[in-house]
């Protein structure tokens, strides 16, 4: 095993431990905190129960139970989609956002910011690794909207080339379940 593989394994274990500690501090399970963190980053194509199942590779039943707990605890709400009948969007409440304050993700960000390295190079390498592993495992890719092959920058804003819908700037920096690697990012 290479040094990089060992380092990634150890980083993964430390992050998992931090997620468990964050969850316990709020009387939650790790998957609850992970779902809240995901939803805080998800765009309108990805804040759906089915997208949560795809992202974490868990069953719809597990997602349903997880969402019921988070809703019961007042950490998220379900909002009906105005255009699509039974579809609901999952939105964090202020209490849900509060759970994420000083979370593992913020601690990782602080450490990354303190390192003297080229963030773009690290991001590119990690993204390429993620894409390759997702393909090997046969999982949906997920990625940031504006880094997608379907993202279209236009004079009056942005549009999704897949759905044809206009995209608010705020949506373009969030995770999308319809994300596809741009040709220059193909691994």
C-alpha cells in the first residue's frame, strides 16, 4: 500500500470519527449529520430524497427513516415542488444549520486554509480520484454544478444544458446529482 493510500485511509478514519462525535453531541447518528451536511450543499436537482439515497448508496427506506428523524427534530422541512406533483425538496431549518456550525467540515476547511499548498491542484487531484473511484464502484458521480459538462454560461446568467432550465448563481456552486464530468476532466 502506498503512503498516499495510507494517508487517505487515516484521513477518512479521522473524519468518520469527527462525524460520530458531532452526531453524538447533538443526539444524532452519523448518517443524520452527513445528510444535513449534504443538503446544505445540494442544489434544487439534488435536495430530493432519491438523491440522498443515491449520494450515500443507501436504500429509500433508510433515507425515509433518516428524514423522518431529522424532520421530527426540527432540523429539516419538506417543501413541495411547484412544478412536479409528488416531488419534495428537503431544506435545512435554522436548527439544522446550527448543527453544522463548528462541524468536522469546518475544521477540515480551517486546516486546508492553513496549509501552504496550491488548493486548485489539490482539488483537481481529489476530483479526478473521486471520479475514477465512483466509476469503478458504479456510483453516480455528483459534483459541483458549474464544473459539469451540462453547465452553460450565457450572457444573461447560466443554464443547465441537460434540463434547459435557467440556473441561479447560488445553485451553480452546489452539488448536483445530474453532474457529468466535462470532457477535459474525463478519467
